C-alpha cells in the first residue's frame, strides 16, 4: 500500500524510470543515474537519495 501511495504522490514528476521524457527528469535523474540500481521506477521503489547513490 505504501508503494502505491508513493506512486500516486509522485506520478506528476520524474519517478526515475529512465524514459527521461519530462523536462524535470534531466534535473532529478541526470543521465539516468538511477538505472545503476536496476530497472523500473527507482524513485518509487527506493528513495531518490538511495537511487542516485547520494551521500549525506
């Protein structure tokens, strides 16, 4: 249920799926960096920070 809710909440922006079809995608997922962690909507499956391997 939580994953479905995150999908609903984030569906209007980049979800890290790799399509890079929205202008926002180049900002949120430059060069499809999230793909390094696998296929699919990476920002829904894990946090954006984890998907992009960002440090604190």
